[in-house]
């Protein structure tokens, strides 16, 4: 049996090619993902292991390095000195770090909102800090010195001796670059920037009380184990602090890296899964065809005594061989994909640590298993069909035509599934509802053959101008509805996902835009780049600017209103109405003075609060309760929610008075001049983010767009596999109809027209898949939108007509391209060969 | 009998002519000569059968004359057109406009109805079929009540009648049949041959048919016999017995040599 199967594979090389390619692409994607994440993870771990070289035991605040203000243990110089003198300790190092905004040469923030970290230079006995390896210049020694990591220096173009501006908590400082260093610091490996100050400056600037450190790292002397050192460190441990060995820290770091890489690989694997799922349609198509073409041969095997099981098995063995070849090829390609991914990400700006390619045994096994299992699974049904061929078929002289079995059973099942899905859609539960959408999707895939007829009939008028070739193309595409359907389904799945995500993304972008324009009347919103609060000085300064018409600090503090936790924001009641637009369901802004408050509708509904009620309000920072009268209830959104009250009611309850945001209304509206005035008033501070409405919606919209483009890229894989499917089907059709095509050539259809006929069939099938996909995508987008609009009030479904037209145009182009090779081979058919009876 | 004489007079004009036609496959040792300088005329309004044993070159001769196959030497004319100088596109157009075909395996398009199959050559050319003529052809082959059926719903004989109607419908200058009765039972075969003969007698059509069946050949006005790529004999107003006897000679020769 194995030999027969092998011979069959070799005999049908060309026809199995597309199947192999489809499986290969899927497997390549899977193994590429696995190799890439393994390589990436191991390189990361190696690199981070180095950064623990100087740590044998670390003294840290209890429960991680959280900066919960009250519980900060005194990791002071005194403790450091004690630690240094411990038996078995060779040296001890105090470290401190925090957000530092560094301005580049244009005054813009370096390293994005999260990436810039400031740290201390802690000289050891030899005057060096083991964490930093200076390549140029020297370590910072005075408050006027600063050192940069080498990549940041490269990126910004700063050199030793240059003067730079930075800010840690508000005021802008200048410093001279004293040196440039290399480091294995985690934040730098991850692509961030690191600046280093001298020890005292860092401790002052990074805002720690009592000049304390974040962490004290003790290095063991030769001959002392980490465990032994930890035991002695524990004796001097202050309250609220804990000691951890370097090994434990490293393990923890490794675990985090693993978590990050595995979530990344999961996302990639989902898309690989989609590509493989699409591939199943092609494989099933190919094997169905091969079985149909070999009816006689298989019947002969039955006639000479092969059992049904043997026939099925012969088809499955064939699938096994094909799957194995594809898996091996896919695996090899996957390694290339991994290398490509790495250089792609490096080119994109992320600097990934170098390391050898890691190809784990699980990767190899997974790749091979997936390739083989997917192929055999897809070939299983055709194999069973092969076994049903009666032995007498071998004797039949009639040219075996592909079976055109009734679709009654299939249509019935499909209709039932759709009905079930629709039923689920009417349920209240949101999970059941979205489950219903998925069920409908499956039902439509089952029903695709049924849908193909009306769709292609509807396309008739469009094909009319092509005359007889158009007519033949139309008739040919409905000839084998199953095959047309599975070819179109492959394309449909990709386009369904693409359309659904586009709909949601575009609608979401619009919703945010609308939210920004509706609720924000202010021209500028100011906040810290790292989402830390602003000092009240910022508002004080800006309020005095002659260009500012109205302004308010948003003094936000968490607390409880009527027992329900909420966000309490203190605002300037006089200017609030000019800065924020609220959609009141009852009451208004007019009464917002004295002990008054505005609350959002959700809070009002939850607690049964009405306008006019007086509610007790408690703040997290102290236990005193304010009693505030509700003067208005408004519809909340993602930007504006919670309780608003005059600042005077909030300030006394805060342990440290800070502002979350400052809103500004300028006299002449937004303008470059107005923005300049604001920037100047704040001393050109890179740490403070100044955004107008467009910036705010772009911030979210840009992220959505980037995500969407990434998804497009990943789904392009599924589309590519679908194209292979179209090529496959057309090639098979041409082969099957070579007699007909030969006859058409004989009676006078020229080569160009034959090509046109195949091309039109291809376009019809592609568009069928695309239209179905877009339709289902819109449907899914609508379902998703329904649950989104529950939380995002400004969300309304937006049909991205322009993009949908582009998708359909792409599908048509895909059809034309997929037809190139099959059309050429059809046109090349010699009429004589084709009409010869066998 | 005036009609008969007028057709006889027209029989002197040539519908297709092969002159020193040669067709050679392969090169050197493996070279096979399929046609060896064959010269033959097919008169207008004449029904010619080409016969010969397997491998005699009878199908090749027909394919070359019909513009389906290329040839190595000599010339072929359909009416006034010399085929050897034509490119594929022009050949295709020639086949479309001037030649009708009937194949052994019927070769109908299963997606089209009987009527659509009949008018296919004219649809391809973008011409409107001559309605009166079409009705005449359809009624002649007796398909009037089967026009909306698809080939799979027709018997073999009916399918071949559709093919005959397709060949006749566009009024080609010449119709070529490649074993048109090869896949039919004797009754259906006789019907199809009857239509072909009638089209020659009554409509003045020119028909050339390759066959290995002496009974089929007896429907023709003339039989030419091929052996080893050459025309070896010719018979006018043949009878089945006469053709059979002539064919037996080939068998005998084949056995002795």
C-alpha cells in the first residue's frame, strides 16, 4: 500500500504542489514563530543574567519594588554600610531609578513615554559601578553631570561635553554629558533609554525620602554562597524589607521573559492557525479531485481484492507523505521566517539582543506533527469517499466525471446551524450572543455551495459584455458548487476577519474622535509624559498667562461616593463649563459651587442617586467625609467620568497635592503661537505633554491603526494560502476539462479567449469569496460593535466603504493573478491531444 | 433530377486540397513518417470517407487538412486559403468560420443546453445564427423537442446528432468527422450517417470522415484508402462489401509482410 501511495504522490507531483505549498506556508509560520520566540527569549535571558552578575543578595521593599509611599523601608546609607560589613559580603551597592525626561536636540522627549529611566552611579571601591561599562568619557561626579547609554547617545547624537536638558518631576535642569556607557540593564535591553546621575543627585532628583535607595545589592565574597549571605543579610533587614538571592531574582526575571514571549507567540500562532485552517480547504479540494480522477484505478484495486479500509488507507498514506514533505519544507522555511522576523523587528527600531538560533525539539515535533495531522485530517473525508467506489466502476467505459452528489443533506445541516446561530443571537447573555455569531459563520461556510448559485447568477450581467467566454466562465464556476465553495471559503475566512477588524477599528477611531471633540472644549490638555501627576505649580504658572482664557487643574483622587468607589476630581467651577462638555441627563453645571458635585450616570444608577440628593464622599487619603449635594448627572465616557466637585472640596483631603491634568482654553484657540507660549511658560519641559484634541484622538487612533496594519500583515498569510487555493482549483478544472477546452479550440475559440474564460472564472470565484467575506465581516463587526457600544457610548458602526472597495478590488486582482498559470496551460492545450479519446 | 446534375457539376470545384502533404514525427532513428507526400482533393458537395488500418495516417491526414495539426511539408488549402502560412490565431479563425467538426466522443459542453451547443460556434464568432437554416438543421436531425436538454440528459445517439447539428449550423465550407459513429450503437450510427449523407445530397454540404467501419464508409460518395502514410486506393460509390474486401487485403498484406 505504501508503495502505491508513494507512486501516486510522484505521479501527481504537479497537482499536489499547491497543497504542499499551502501546508508548507502554515507550518513555516508556526515553526518560524516558535524558533523566533525561543531565540528571542533565550537571548533575552542570557543578557539579563549578566545584569544580575553583581547581585548575590538584594534587599528590596517587601512585595516587590512598589512605590506605595507609606511602606517604604529605610534602605539608607546606614543600612548599606552595615550590609558591606557583613561576613561573607564583598561589596554592596545601592540603586535608585525613576522616570527621567530627556530632551533631544529638538526639545522632544527621548525614548517615548515609558522608555526613559534615570538611575544613580554608585562607585564601588575601585570607583566603578559594575552595572555600567563606560566606552567614552567618565562617570558623572557632580549634579551638573549626566551619562547616557550608548544607544541613546547614538539616537540623539549627543556626545561627551554636550549640554542636555532633562526633568524628573517638573523643573527643567541642564547637565553636561560626562560619559557614554554600555549596559545590560533590563530597560535598555527592552529598547529604552537610560541616563545616569551621580549618586546623590540621583537620590535627590528621583524623589526618594531620606536619600533612600530602591534596592541594595550585596555581592558575596569568594567562597560564600548566596544562601549563606542571605541568612546574614536577613539579620539586619529593616521592617517592610525583604532579601532575595540573585538566583531567585534571575528566575523571576526569566519567568517574566517567558510570559512575555509566550503571549507574543500565542498571538502569532493564532494567525498561523488561521492560515492552516484555510489550508484545510485546499487540501480537501485536492484530494477530492485526485480521488475523482482515479475512480477507475481505485475501483480496480477494489476489484482485485483491496478492502475498503485499504483504499481509505492508501489515500491517507498519500496524505501522510504529502504532509510530511510539506512539513519538512515548511520547517526549513520557518527558520528563514524566524531570521527574517528578527531583522524586520530590528529594522523597525526594536533592538533585540543577539543570540544563536534556538531550535528546540518541541518546535521540530510540533512543525512535523501539524503538517502531517492537518493534511491527513483534510484528506480523511475524500479517503472515505474513495472507499465507497464500487469495484464495478473499473469496468465502466464511461469517462468518470466528478460526482455531483446532492447538496440536500449539506444544505439542511447548514440551515440548521445558521438557525441555531440566529437563535443564540436573540439570547440576552453576551457570550452566547457572540457564540451565535461564530455559529452563523460556520453555518455559512457549510452553506457556501448553495449560496454560490444565486451569487454567480447575479454576476451574470457583469459577465455579459464578455460574450460567450463570460457565459462559459459563469457556467463553469457553478459546475462543481462544492469545489467553488471551498475555494471561495478559503478567501472568505481571511476577508471576514479583515473586514470585521477594519469595521471595529474604524468605528472605534471615530468614536474616540467624537468623544474628544464632544467632551473636550479645552484647547490643550497637559499631563506628565509618564502619566505621573503634575505639581500644582504648573497650573499656577499657566493660569497667569495672558494668552489663557480659562484654565483648570484636574485634581484627581480616588475615593468613594455613597459607598461606591469612584474617581473624584476637583475642578475650578468657574471655568469648568468652558473646558469640558458634559451631556447632562439631569441637572446642569450651573449649580457647581460650594459643596456641590456632578456625578456620572453609571454611579447615579448604581446607587440610586438623583439630582438634588446629598451624598457622603470619602477620600482614600484620609477618613474625613464630605457631604456633597448632587447638582447634575451626566453621561460618562472613557475620558470624562466619576465625580466632579470644586477643587476646594478635594485639596484638604490629599496627603500630597498633585494634579492629574491641566486643561487650558486659549484666547485665540489652538495655534502654534499659543502652544509656544505654554511651552515657554513651563520652561520648555520635555516631561510635560501638551496635547490638543487632534493629538488626543491621534494617540489612540494611531495605536489602533498600527494594530490594524499588523493584523493586515498577519492575515495576508491567510489570503496568500487562499490564492494558492484558487490556483489549485483552476488548475484542476483546466485539467478536468481538457477535452472541452480542446473542442472549443477546434471549433474556433482562440487562445486569448480561452485565457479570458479561465480568468473570468477565477475572478468570479474570488469575488464570490470576497463578497461573502465582506458581508460576514460586516456582520461580525456589527455584533462586536453592539457589545462595544455598551461601554463606549460614542461608538456607532461605521462602514469603511473605501476600504471595502479596496478589498474587493484586491480580490479581483487576486483572481486575475491566480489565473495566470492555469489560463496559460489551458491556452497551450493542443486541440488534437485534448479531443483524442482515451 | 436537375438538382443532382447541378451538384455533380459543382463537384468539380475543390473544397480542400492537400498537395505533397508530409508529416514526420521525431528525428533520426526514432523518426516516424505519418504522411508521405499525400496529394488529395476533396470536392465540394462530396462525401468522402478516409479508411485504412490503424497507424495508416488516416486521422493525421484529416487533422492536418482540418487545420488542427501542423505538417512537415507540402501544402493544404481550404477553399482559397493556404494553411501552412497561417498563425495559430488565423488558423483558429479559419476553423471557426469555414470548418465544422464532429468528434468520436461527441465533445459537447455539459453546461450548455442542446440548442446552446448547436449555436456555440456562432456565439464564439459573435454572429447571429440564420434562424431559418437553424430550424431546418434541427428538424433534419430530429432534435426539436430536445433543445433545452443538457447533454447528460441525452442518449449517445442524440448527443452525436447535436454534434452534427452544431457542425452544420454555421454552414461551414467543409465538415470533418473523426470516427463520428465510433461510440454509437449501429442504429444510432446509421441515423447519424444518414444525416451526414442527406446534408451532402440535399444541402450541398462537403463532408470528410475518417472511419474504420466499412458500413459507415458505404454512406460516402468516395472512399480513399491509406496505408503507411500513402494513398493506396480509391473507390467511388462504395458498397460495404466492396470496402470490406478491400480492407481484408490490408489485413492479408499485414500478415504476410
